[in-house]
């Protein structure tokens, strides 16, 4: 029997080696990048950046495993794994972080129990005393 609350598994989106995308990507499913993305990547799923993958821009996701390179901010609402071959030049915001020996990271890291999805899209309005 099928439960009504369950959703069907999402297909994995793939940017293959040799493919270059300039622009923003927004998806609710998982995505794997083995090519190059220049722009913002926003997903409610998992982002895998392969050893040949490179992102120039911001990444917002639920979970991420990085073996390639990111130049820009990465915001992960659960777990970020930096593999030994990864190179990060930018800021990290995450709840949990795993870094393998050999991984390169230059930037700031902010860890907290909760990370806002879509953080960095603009500041929240300040509360006024009206």
C-alpha cells in the first residue's frame, strides 16, 4: 500500500563534465555537478559536486558533498561534507561539517543549530517599535 504522505523520489539532475551553465538553477530535487556553473544554485535536496565540478557563485541546499571547487558562499541546512580533493574559496554556513584531510578551505565558517533556507537572499526586515 502507498502512503499518501510520501512523495515520489525525485530524479537526480546532472550537469556533466564539459557542460558550462551561466545563470541560476532552482530545483526541489538533488543535483550533481561535474561541469561548471556560474550563478546561484538553490535546491531543497542534496548537491554533489564531483572532482571535475566547479561552482562560481552561491549554493543553498539541504545537504552537500563537495569533491570539486566552489568560489562563493555555500549555505547548507544539514550536513556539508568536504572531500580530500575539494577546494572552497568563500564562506560556509552549515549545521554540521565534515572535512577530510587534504581539503582546502579559505574563508569564514559559521555553524549553528539552525540555518535559514535561502539565507543570503536579503536581510530580514528589522522589527520596528510601532
